[in-house]
C-alpha cells in the first residue's frame, strides 16, 4: 500500500521565496508545477543539484529515447512508483506503443518482446533486485551498446530507483489526468 497523502506536502506558490521561485518557474508546464518539483523544492540545494543529474539522464543520455523510457517505466513499475509510471507512460514520442508500455509491467519474459528489449527489461530487473548485472546480461548489452550507453543505462536505472524511493516515501501524489498502473498487471 502506498501513501494517499503526502508526508511532506508540495510547496504552495504562496510559500515560494526568491530562490525557490527562480527554480520552479523554469519547471512550470501549462501553468502548473508538478508535485515532485514542488515537494523537492523544500530542499533547494539538493533539488538544484538533482535537477542537473536528472536532466542528463532524461534529456542528454546516449540511450535512444525508446530504450531509456523502457528502463524508466520498468523501474517505476518494479518500485511500485505510480507517480513515475503516470508521468512516463504517455511517451509515444519515444516510439513505444500503448501495448508495449503496458507489457513492460509483465517483464522480460512476456511474449512479443524482441531479444534486445527483453535483455533491457532483464537488466532493469537485475539492477533493481541485485544492484548488479549478470555476466550474460552484460554480454548481451555490451554487444549492442557503447561504453557510454552502458553507463547511461546503469545510471538511468539508478536515478529512477532513487526517484521512486523518494516519491513513494514522501507520498508525492499523482496529479489529475495521468494514467495510473494498469489494473490487469498489478498482481
């Protein structure tokens, strides 16, 4: 069971000081600041530094966008971080179909994955469960990825495990209009 109320509530705009306003205004989308940002803004030094790393993982990574999103969604699913899932599920621009997005919840052994997609999902499972990539998984990834991509994969998985832990522990609530976990795969 996850929290239905935040343990640390997001900063309301009336609580923003000059430093917080400078950070959060840049993150405003369609007139709103997401709950994750408004919550993490309660620690401006940490928040500012985390944004630099998160920006690399999300926008500057050497991983192809589709593969990056598979990693993010799988880690969000494994960590039961519905907030993360909801914010990354609508990623048609990354090349994932709706069917593939929902199949991510079923994992690497679900039918219809390409061998490499299954390896990518297995890598996330291994990193989540063991904090280690097996030799077989490493070999499969290394046959396809450069050294930079291998590093970006590991750090993307780690970043989104960290984010999922924070979201779940802080009780950051998913905003209206974002997709929740698929019911059929929640088991």
